[in-house]
């Protein structure tokens, strides 16, 4: 799991084990997918299963954000929302 540092050098995680920074970036991705007319969780699931970045829109920089994320963190995110098993 990627660890993110806050400015005071303490690591902060949510109950899912994901950092607040990861969730903030994922919120941007979900909003970008939704505004482009896609079902965000279906698109993220397709990206994870097929490892194909074309499932993620370029709109709002979503594809750039997702491709920099650790795919294991995305799987944890999807499992939390009961999309990925």
C-alpha cells in the first residue's frame, strides 16, 4: 500500500486503509467520469480487471491521476464499495 505523508510527517489513513490524499484524488476521478457520462465504478472496475487505461476518460485529468495510482489501492477502494471482489 502506498503511504502518503502529511506536512507534519505523520501518515493519515481512513478506516479502509487508504490515505486521505488517495481518496481526494479518487473523488476527482469519480466526478470526472460521472461528468463525462460514465458510471464511475464500472469504469474503474474495467480498468482494474483489464488493466486498460482506455476505461478512464481523459476529462478532468482522470486518466493521468488513475495511471499514477497503485492498482492495489484502487482494488481496495472498489472492494469497499462492493464493486470488486
